[in-house]
């Protein structure tokens, strides 16, 4: 578009002629100290806690410490231009963020400023980032499943809509991958996803965005990014902003999945701010209210009552542990707040078990109610079976002679572990998961070599998609695995196996022929 | 910041010992002392000096009280400051006393900035205008600041009324 200078002059002239002479009356204070993203302000007599303030040069801040003779503010932007003596104005507003469907597919910072270079977000509504969590009356128990598309989770640690499930583990154990897989699996469902990157490398955020774009998951997702290079104040407000965006959808009766990646870095950012604000340090130098920091955030996850539309906000907070120690301050806090945890182990990850979920230490306290009946029927005892297998496996390492039953249990265990392995970014529909787990759990894979199992799995998926489409649909029914369906499942398994045995036989003959020819 | 906290506490304690109708008298005494110390820097330096002995400081204060006709209570207060080694904050305490008296008497001190000198009629008009926003007596301290270009700016530590041309131009610029 070409801009005519005459046009600009005309607009300015009109503006001057019609200019409404305005007097600005504002409650103010003066900066008495500034540095490290913190400003101390004298004045601002009637300011509210968490109120947005405006510094000279249009930089915003947030009042965090209301002290006897000054107000401690965190600066939400560049603090280089703020100097001693600058005027600070009250805005009488709590920090707000744009909300609505206009945000879908966009990458924003925690203040709602777009970071994707795709122009302004024309959001019609704004909501405060700090909102009180809903009361008991407005909620209902978690009862609908939120499928992650990961066999190990949907079968053993099911997540329900409105639940708070912690993903915990050391660095590079697949925490983010697990969250991203869950987002990808929400394609063609009614779940909106919000991924909040707190203190992450920009390259990591870019990678997540790219993966989501590749899998067309960005269309129903919002990315809130407060990367490591942002000031701690921005990192501090990031999860609250994301929660608000999710709450807007929830209040419309829709379903939202919010991923906080990760809350350990959020706690670190808050610790930095608190220490700079001279709040007394406690354990590991975190301030006394670090528990409240996360509890008030995660309490915002909820399943609304039917009268309020039945919307939900599911929270998947991520915590990074150091040297697998989950007994440090922040992990224990968040474990106690959430409704369960998915524990990822470095040892499992490097032994090729991916997702590297430790079934023994992982738990979902409320997700069982939300698990679909068929999965509950098929995988109900899977966790116990796996736990027993782990014990036996440890015992078998001593080289003791094992009886037939124990050997059988070990064989089954190895197959179950193999079946629960899954590639990244390949979520599996729940009916297919049920079929695979049923087959492994009932021993149909026991006499097959481990390396063939992924091939068998593919065969199962193909058959469910083609000739056994009806069975797949039946598995999703609320009745679960009835006697009739069980019979059908057994015959399905037999056919898969027979197909397969035929193929194995064929390939082994071909191999023999090849050898003979040589 | 510690200066403010200390000054606030001491001045608050002193004001509480006065009846409301005597506060104006106290304000006058404080102003007399402040003006005197401003004109006699050496005495102020002596009073706040950490090496000077407290008994000599008290003697000086006694003589000052006689000469400046300071009431016994205010004089005793100054001695308490000396005993508590807080005389170092004398200037801040005096400032706080005046501020708190004004607060109690509903007097609002404002700084008025204009780009050009103004007559008493305009000053009165501005005072009336400021009174809309505060419920009490308004005291304006006028000074000239060319940077505001025109109009006026009235402010104190909690409120700013910006009717300056500079601000209007800034708002105009923001609209584009």
C-alpha cells in the first residue's frame, strides 16, 4: 500500500481541528531505585497488589511489594530507560492478556504481544492474568478422558479433563516430547491447547512450534513464550497468562489443555524476583510463598459443572529434576499439589524404553474415573503386572534357575514393555491401543520374537483400520469389553497372529532359499 | 529508605503529643528551626556530627530553643533525638513533621509547573481546579519549567494533574 503525504497531512489537520483538550489526572509515584528488573517507587498511596503501573517511556510494571514507605514493582519490559525520579502512574488495572479464538495459531509473549511476525492480534476481549480459582460448587469431578495417544499413559496413568498431572524427570528424558505428543493427539477433538514455555531456549520453543506446525496442531494451539532471555518478571507472569487464555475457552464450555513447561524455571524466576525485592529467603533460598505460587496456578485447572457449561481446563505442569532427585523443594511441592505424576527416568530412556515412564512411581489419582471402560477392562492390571515383572527381572539377573511360570511371566513382561514403547509424534487412537495391549496381555505375543513386535503392532493397526473397523468402534462404547467383544477380540488376535505366522514362515523360507542359492 | 521510616516514626510520636489546635504552632516552630539550620550550616553540621558529644549538642539545642522561642516539648523531642542518636535524621524528621501535620489538617502541598509566569488570578483558578480532586486546603509551590511548553502541571507525591501542552502533544503522537 502506498501512503500519500497529502493524506497524512489531511488526517493530522482533521485531528488538530477536532482535538479534544484532555487533562490527565493520575495517581503517581516516583522511582527512587531501579535495577535488575525491579523498581522501588515512592508514592502510589492507594495502589493495589499486582496492579499494573506505567513508567515513563511507556514501560509497564507490576506492583508486587507494598511496603511502609515504598512500592516494589517488577518491570515488564526493558528497564534500561527507567531512571531515578521518573514518574510512575497507576493504571487501576490488574495485568491483562488478550483472550479468544483470535489467539489460536499464534505465538505470543505473556503480555499478549505477538512474537510470530504475523501482525497484531485483534482480540475483542481481555482478561486479568490473576484470577481466583473456582469454588467447589462450580466444579464437578473429573470424568471425561483426555487421550494423550501414548499407550503407556492412556493405559496405566490415564488423564481426565480438568485434571492436573505432573510430568517430572531429569533433563533430556522426553518431558516436552510427551507434552507435544499430547497436543498432537488433540487434533480433530474439541480440545484447545496452550503451550507455555517458561525459561526455555528460543531454539527449543522454535522446535516445538515447528513440530506442531508440521502436524497441523498449531491451528488449535496457542504458544505463550517467555524464553530464558526474557526478564524474570515476564517469566513469572507467563503461566498465569496462559491459564487465563485457557480459562476463557473453559468458561465458554470448551475443553483446554494447558502445558506449563516448566515450573522449576518458573520457581527460579520467582526466587530471583523475591530476593531482589528483599523478601526473606527460605528453603533453597525460595521465598515462603513459593508453594502458593504454584498451588494457586494449578488450582485453576478444573472441570466445570454442567450448569456452567461443563468446560474443562487440564493442566500438565512439567518439573525438571536434578540427578533424578524428586525429594527437593519444588518437585515435592508440585507433586503434593497435582493429581498424580508421570515420572520419566534417564536410565529407562537410555535403555531404549521410550517414553521412559517409570510405571511404579507414576500415578494418576483421579484419571481412573475418566478412563474409557474398555481400556480399564483390558489394562486394569497392567501396572501391577509390570511392577511384578520389574521385580522378577531384577531377581533373574542373579542368574538363579527359574521355574516355568516365572520364565513365562518374564517373557510376558518383556513383550508388555516392548508394546508400550512408542515413537515420538505418533499418537495412537485409543481403540488401537486397547487391541495391542489386549493381545500382549493375553499372551498372543509370547511366542513371537521381540524385534517383530513393532511389525505386529503395525499389522494390528492396519486391520483395525480395515476389516475390523466395527470392533474398533465397539471398543469405544461405554459398555466396555463385554463377553461378546472379548470373544471378538480373541478371534481378532488369533487372525493377526495367523497372518503373521504365515508371513514369518514365508520370510524364513525366502531366507532359506537365499542362503541355499548363495 | 531507612531515613524515611525513622523520620515517620519519630514525627508521628511527636504529633500525637499535641492537641490538633496546637499543630499549626508546632509547624511554625519546625519551620523556624529548619530555616535557621539552612542559614547556619555549621550548626547543622555540628548537630549531625558523629564525633561531637551529645551533652554539647543538647547545650546547643537549649540555647537555640531560647533564641528561636521553641516550645519546651519540641525542645525535649530534639533532645530525645540526640539521646537516641537519631539527630542525624533531623532534616528528614522536620520534613516529616510538616507533612504529617498537613495530612492531619487536610492540607495538600502541590508543586505547580507552568511554562511562563502567571498572575495571581490564574493561580487562584488553578487552585480551585485542583480542589476538585482533593478534599482539603491546597498549597501550591509555583515554579517555571519551559519543557511543558504551555498549560500547567500540578503534582505531589501521589497525584499528578497534567494539563500541559507537552502532554497533549505526547497523547496526540500516541494516537498515530
